[in-house]
């Protein structure tokens, strides 16, 4: 038996490999709350960081009003407000996993 946490994380890793998805899309695909997806993602980032054959990709959130990109953000969740124009129209970040080419 796998520990109960293991299976959704594996599913998320499979879903993210070779593509980019938001936590909202993942939540729908997995049928779990977005908050829970974000918890899993935090652990997945660490797992992937230890794996030299894979890279975790984070497409940053962006302000829809002034196009400010949250590039320096280390948290995975969507920021609530733009620091430049104070807009709350912020896109969700998207995540992906890239596998290294076999050599
Ligand atoms: Zn803005």
C-alpha cells in the first residue's frame, strides 16, 4: 500500500509533465480543492528539485491591467493585488514539469 499522500502527488506530476496547468485546472482534473492541490505542489517542487532529470516550471502570475509579472514571487499561490497599479485582476500562475532529453 502506498501512503495516501503519494497517489495524488504522482497524478499531479504526471499531469504536469510536458505541459502547463493552473492549480484551478489541476483541482478540476483531480476532483480536489485547489488549496489541497497547492499543498501537494509545495512538496512536488521539493521532490523535483532533488531530481536532476526533471525541472519544475513556474509561469508567473501577471496583472491583466498593467502586465506586471510576478517573477520574483517564490510562493506558489496567486497574489491578490498588483503592487504597481493595485489591480486585483491577476492571472493564476501555471505550473509544469520538463523532463530532460535522453542523451
Ligand atoms: Zn497592475
